[in-house]
């Protein structure tokens, strides 16, 4: 035993020596090459390019040329996209034919059923807002797109989740795929999706489904895995078949988790609404992008608010659904529910009807039992019946349809005014060297440019790769060092070295700003409940707003360029960062803090000697998250003049240069994976 | 619970022979390599395998309650779970109603679990998403019994365990004791011949536990099920068991009636449990009986006692009389006598 231990200690010591020797040799090699063949290091050699672009573009041309003739399209993609299109249109038509006030009423009733009058208020208020700013039709389109996408995600995700919960091998095979789907910028697969499902709004549904699928799968698997073992054992002991086990025990008990999956799926889908609009999704996303392109801040603001409100409504509704106690235990007796429960007639009628109809289907139904099960959901039944009756009445008599245009409030005018004022007064405050303009210049000229020049021009690419590998080595070990080097090298091979380093420099600056803001603010809110109370709703809102919405005013204030992207990234990454820092400090056990106080630590001493060190793991996780979120903003930064990989990807998409778009996308993925793994290793190490 | 049958019926209801359960990579080959003197800890140290059950054999006859008593980790759950193959024993024979459980295929196993053997669990194992009645009816539901029939049966069982009126409630609305009554009703609903109990009352407060034991004794006087009952509480074992096995490190240390164990603990391990046993409740007159010296007359007393009476029952009048009391069997033949001294000696020994 002892012998083998010293042996392994020795061999790892040798490894270290060998490794450092290798690093030194590489460094010497670089210097040597720099002296003899300077051209090789100055730029990443173009001759090494993998040359993906041409074959991809050729493939694209082939697809376009064969779309109408090849069997893959005739028998697979076309029918599939027809089917999706058909479903989407039916849902959309249904939402648009239904009188607007009934949509509002139905959401209100569902909200009341799930959680009470607060949710009703939120749902009714939010939908009325959408109508009042004149975006009823767009909102319904977005709602339809969301419903169809979420429905398809669940249709695929839940069965896959069940299989994954059954088979460890299947789950192991699925995991890297899901990881990839979640880290990959949606753009990367938007392009091929566009290629294969080339009909109007179908690609956006498919892209949304791909984007929203992982949580549906993951939470189904998790839910089933978490079903208490004692229930499973009991079910087994009574001779349940696997099928009975699944249907009678596992799925019902996994339902809350699956519902959380539904909630997350909806939120993911909403998060991509604006991006989906870029490939023809229509609806609110389109309103935002068009307004953005025309720099009409007010209009973008209205549509953005509508998205935010829809997001909040759907989030709260599905969240309530995931917490809804279907067992009826502890269900609150609600006033309105009581009133409607007094109207037992509809349920009685329905029970009677069921008893008449059931024999026709060859089944026996007992009035008492049918009524009993109906009576448990009296509120829901009455709601459905009322809405249905009103719908019928409206269809016969009023034909209301869409939101009346006479009811309109114009938020775009004041919003425009505010932004105009800000631009006039904050850009250069009183002609002084202060204001957003000079700030923007400062960040660009003094921070971003030098760093970019350092990475792109001053340092030879080989040195950058060596540095990254060294960083990975100290964070974890030689495996990660190797992976990191390969990852960065791949960026070069894709022909994206300069764009990649440009993006990297922007990310580093964004991460720097995010961390120096998030950590102190998180510390503050963790120690001051009032501050937390104020900040919480702000952070929650910030998390649901699609970044496009605040990009518009930011651009007005800071001009097109790399700064708006930076600010958007920082704003995007701040909320989870602040929350995790706050949570980490709050989770430090009270006893530990009290012990420190008992020994006479001052508040600051407790913070620095006890709370921060103990909260470090959580803070590091927060930093990792912030970095990943900053990275996911790369594309959006590219759209507002941020250059780098984002710009490459956007240009590729805009010019139908699919090869270029995919190269940029892959480079983003490589960058993201390397940075994620290094920070994660660093997180778990400490 | 019921006195052991005087004449043993033809075949035991459950019969286990040399049952082993080893956890690890290579359980079968490990069993062959284990030497008898190796302790469980040594086996774990040298082979990395955990011996859950180690060569256990026992028989349970119809209507009997067989209690397995042991400290936590001694392998009781593993043993009882392997009876209905919730855990697969590594080797040995487990015969139920003439069939070897270990050789059953999936279909036969379903049949066994659906109709013959039911189980009650330590943490109740109720389905939180089902009402009491649907919990109780679960076994019938998976058998495919029609709704009306299974609800009728379930209602009856709920009444039997004293939970009338709670059928439409959910488990979490019930107290621990009531939840285990649901567990019991659920096990009884399928009318199994065999009931397996894995520490069913361990999670309950002492008073409730006592109440549940009484309840089980009451039910068993009408049901006559064949029961395997697991516990770590020796007093509970004494109250419920017709025969008790003391288990340690996967092995049965001693098997016997409560009286045999108390009178004659074979190892220090067993006597550690028996020394605090309520002897008056366990020992019978037989244990305090002295032979009548040859030629001496049968003592005369206006009391007479039966050899199977518990000392607890005879103590009041033994204490009140100075003269010996004759012990007469069913045929009124004198077997011996007891007196104050002999009873005291039996109680303190
Ligand atoms: N699935 C398993 N894998 C490995 N060891 C197990 C497993 N189940 C039980 N054991 C071990 O078997 C021994 C007996 O466990 P168990 O039967 O649960 O004991 P008891 O019910 O008497 O407390 C314990 O040492 C336990 O750690
Ligand atoms: Mg146990």
C-alpha cells in the first residue's frame, strides 16, 4: 500500500516536471519561431483553415436546389413543417376569433383557480395592457407560437425524460446533447433550421422547440428519479407492472417537477421570442426588431413591455400550476369559488349528461360518482361553461373579435420623449466631459481597444493559447489544459481568430464590470433587507425583459458600437450574479455568524473573516453564471455594432452566407465551453 | 400470539434454507470463499463485499407469527425483502406454498405479490397522491378488480383498522399511527395468506406503538395470517412472536419461543436483550415448576394451575398462599407443583 502511494506521488511529481518542461519548451519554441518565421505567429495562418465554409454553402445551395424534389423534403421535412404550420394557424385563428374580453376573462379565471385574485389581477391587467397599446393581434400571435412550441417541446421532452429516467445509458448519451443545446447560441441552429424548414413561421417554432426542450427533458427525468423510494417499493410489493408503476405512481408523483419543467420551458421559449422574430416568427418579437431597426424607441418599448407582461403572466400561471395541490388538501376556500360552487347546477347537468352518454360508448356510469368527481372541480367546470356560453352568445350576436382600436393608450410618445430628453441631456451633460458619450468613449478607447489590440495584435496567437492552457492547468490539470488549447486552436482553424479575440476582449471587460457591480451589491442586499426588498422586483423584471428592449435606449444613449453590447451583457448577467452572492452569504449558518459575533467580531470582520469565505463557493458559482450569460450575449452585441464573432454570425445569417454563420457559431461554442470549463474547475477547486 | 400448535402441520407456509444475500461486484463467488470464522467486518475489509444475510434458515407455519429481532444494520430488511423478492437473494431456497420464489419468472412473481404476500413498511410507504381509500384499494386496482368492488372491499378494511370516516382524506392529513393503519388495511385488502412487516411501528411514539401492537394482536386472533415481523424492539418481539429469531451481522444467533430465549439465552449477545425482559409476562408455570418428590402425595390446595399459564397470571394467588400449588395438565394429571419460592426463583434467575 505504502509503496504504491509513494510511487504514484513520485510519478505525479515527474508528470509535473515533464509538464513544466513542455511548457518551457513551447515558450522557447515560440520565441524561436518568432525570430525565424515571424509571419507564422503574426496572424493565425490562413492555410490552416479547416475550410468549412465552402462545403456548407455548397450544401445550402444543394438544399435550395433540391427542396422541391428530394424525398427527404417531400416525405419528411415538408409534411412535418406543414403539420406544424397547420397547428400554429389553428391556434392563432382560435385566439384571434375568440372575443378579446373572453381571452382576458379566461386567463383571469384560470389565474383565480390556480392561485387566487392576485394572479387574476396580474393576468387581466397584463392582457389589457397588450390590447391598450394596440398590440392585441401581435400578442395573440406570440401566444400561439409559444403554446405550439411549448406543446411540441413537452410532447417530445416528457417521453424522452421518462426514457432517460429508466435508462442510465440513454441519459448519459443525452446529457452532452442537452448541454450543447443549452450553451449553443440559438443562432447556430437557426441557420440550418431555416434551411430545412423554409416555410414562414415554422422555423421559428422549430428553433424555439430546440431551445426550450432541455428543461422539459431534464425536469421529467429528475421528477421521476426523485419519487420517494418507499412509494416505489410499496407499489412493487403489491405486484405492479412497470407500466402500472409509471402511470399510477411515478408520473403522478413527478408531476410537480414536470410542471416546473413546463414553467421553465415556457420561460425559455419566451426568451427566444425576439430572436425567433428575426427568422419570421411575427408577433411581438417582430414589432421589437422592426422598431429597433428604425430606432423607434417608443414602439419597441411598448412591444417590449407586452413581452415582459406576457412572460410574467405565463411564468406566474405555470409556476402556480407546478405548485397547485391537485390532491385538494389545504386548498384555500376562495370567495369567488364559494359563490360559483353555489351554482352546482352546471355540474349536476353535466353529470346527468355523462350518465346518458356513457352507455352509448358501452360504459356504465353512476350519477353519484360522476357528480362527486365533477364537484371537486366545480370552479373550473363553471368557468369553462361560462366562457363557452359567452363565446356562443358573442358569436351569435356581437361578433366582437379583436381588441377595439378606440381603446388605446400611447406609451410610445412619452417613452420617446424620455429617451430624447436623455439623449439631449445625458450624452454630454452641459457640454462637460461627463455624460454617456464621454463614458462610452472612455470605455472604448481606454479599455476595450487596448485589450483587443493586446489579444489580436501584440500577443502572438500561440502565446494566447499557451496562456489559456496554463490558466486551465492551474484551475484543474493537464487534461483541461489540453482541452482548452484545442478549443482555442479550433477558433483559429475556423478562421475566426481575430473575431474570437475581439469577442474575448469584450467579454473580459463585461465580466469585469459585472463582477465589480454584482459582488458589492449582493453583499449589500444580503446585509440589508430593505435594500433587498427594493432590488428584488427590479432584478426579477430585468431577468424577464428580453435584452433587446433595453438595448434600444442604451443605443440612443451610447451610440452604435461596442459599448451598448457591453451594457446589455452586464445588465443581462447582473441579476443572477447579485442573487447568488446574496444567497451565498445568507446561507452561511446563523450559528457560525453568532459565534463570530460572540467572540467580538465587528460587522465588517464577520463579513470578511466568516461570511465571505463561507459564501465563496456560491459566489464562484455566481461568477461562472455571469460569465456564461455575458457570453450568450455575444450575438446580440454583434447586432448593435459589437463586432467580433457576433457580427460574423449575424452577417452570415443576413447574407445567407450559412458557412460563415456556422463557423462563427462554432467558434462561439468553443469559446464558451473553454471559459465555462475553466471557471467551473476553478469553482469546484476552491 | 397464539400458542404454538401442539402438533406441527404438514408443511410450513414459508420455508427458507441457507439464504444468502451479498452486496458487491461478485456476490456468488464470495459466498464460496467465506470461511465460517470470518466476521462480516473482515469480509468487507478483504473483499469489499457487504454480507447482508448470511446462511439463514427458518420455517413459518400457517397462522404463526415469526419475529426477526436485531439491531439496525443486522440484515433484517434485506431478509424480509428477499421473501417476496423485492431484493434478490444471492443463493439459497425460499419456498412459499411449495414453490421456490427464487426460481419464479416475472409473471409468477406478480401473482405471488398480488395474491399471496403483502407487506407493511417502516415508513408506511403510502402513496401521497392517493386518498386513503385509493391507497387501500391499490393492490386490488393493479389486479384489475372493478372500481365498485374494490372500493367496497377497501371500505371494509378501513373499518376493520378503525379508520371509518377517513376514506376520502389524504395520507398527510393523518397522524403517524393512522397512516400505518392505512398501510395495514392496504396490505389486508388483497386478503393475502402471508403478511410481511418491516419494523412497521418503529417510527411511532411508544404509546401509539403499544396501541398498534394490541391492534395487530386483536386482528390476528380473527385473521390467522402467517406473519413475518421485523423489529429492533425486544419487548415488541416478546409480545407478538410465537417464535423469535435474534439476528446479528446477517446471521440468526438464536431461534426459539419467547420463553426459550428468556430461560436459555445461548450467547451473551442474546442475554443482553433477555436480561431486562419482563419475565412474568414471558415465562410460564412450567419454568417455575418443581417435580413432586417420588412417593410424596400431590399437594392439595384450593388453587390449581395449568403448565401453559403465564407467571403473571398465577402470581396473585401464589403470593397469597404458603402452601404449594399443584400443576395439572389437560388430562388432570399432576406434573409437579409451584410455590412462592419457586416462582420467585424463576422470576429473578
Ligand atoms: N443495496 C445495498 N447495497 C449495499 N449494501 C446494502 C444494501 N442494502 C443493504 N445493505 C447493507 O446490508 C446490511 C443490512 O441492511 P438492512 O437489511 O437494511 O439492515 P436492517 O434492516 O437490519 O437495519 C447493512 O450493512 C447495509 O449497509
Ligand atoms: Mg431495516
